[in-house]
């Protein structure tokens, strides 16, 4: 029996990056995957095709997770296709970096809408289903910048700090049958990181942590799936740094 055999898994922000990796890995382990995306339809549909070609089941749904109507439509589509939602990964995230005194109201609102309001809306809609069904797993994707601030990143840092506390609140109220945990990512080796940071920045980040490297999408996916599995049934309300030891220092 595969770990997620016959389980429905909803992943937000699955058009690419970590979300795509999660979708492929959950499907490989038996999950019936709903890939949420905001704009990259071709990429999401390509991932669905890859999953189906490998014998899995997947559905791509375009939805703005900061819009309640879109969220409920997406959840309804997932239920219609797969009968329910057993695992939710709130992976979608947005960064609009600028010095604090230059952050616009629009950039503040957009980042908070995607990074905090979105997980609230999706988790509330899915949480109702999970409680009624008698079980479920929710994993939120946060960042170490929620506890170790980075200059020019105030809106993102604040949104992720809010997500950490939302995780605790959800765990208190959705238990005992639903667990809610949060993964606080450090540096993940990705095209976005290599676009945002110089080679010198990356080298400094790698040498500043005990493991002396960044993580990968595949390694991160392994950890997220562990939290979503039966193995982690006694873990809830936790924000776990997945950062090579960065926040320890």
C-alpha cells in the first residue's frame, strides 16, 4: 500500500516550483492530486499530463486563493472529482520586496492576501470537510524570515509570521482529528533564489548554516509528505524550521 493511496491532496501554488514537485511526489505515492494555480495554466496542465502518463490521477484548477468564491469553487471541484480532501498543502506564496519606507499599499495587500488570507480561506473551506469526515492533514509552507527578519522583506516576513500563528490557532480548533503543521523554509535551491540573490549572497547563506548547503525541492517535498502522513499523527500546531540550522544561530 502506498502512503497516500486513494487520498485526495490539494496543493496551492502548484503551477511550478515546490508545488509541482509536491504534486508529482504525492501522486507517485498514490495521492489523487488537485493542483491549484493562479496563472500558469500550461505548466499546471503539463504536470497533470505527466502524472496521468505515470498512471496517477490529477486535476488542475485555476483559482485566486485570496478570493472566497474562487476557493469554494475549487474545493467543490475537488470534492466532485475525488470525493473529498484528505491532505491540504498551503504552498502558494508571493514576494514583493522593497525597502520598508517604499513598500506600496498595493504590494502590502497583495502579499498578505496570498500568503495569509489565502491559507485562511482555503483551510477554512477544507477544514470543514476534514472535521466532518473525521480526519485530515494540513501543512502550511512558511519561511524562516518569519522569525529572522530580512531587510526589504517586511510584507513577506509579516505575512509568514501571521501564518505561523494561524497554524497554532487552527491546530487548537481543528483537533483532535485534523492536524495542522507548518514548515519554515530556509534557502531552497531554485531559479527564483538564484534570480533574487547574488552568488556571493548564496555562498554566504550556505556557509552560515551547519549543513553548509541549500536544500532542494525534492528534499523539501520529502519532509512535507512526512508531516502529511500517518507517521506524523501525533504532531500538530508546530512550525518546524527546515533550514539547515539557520534559526538556531
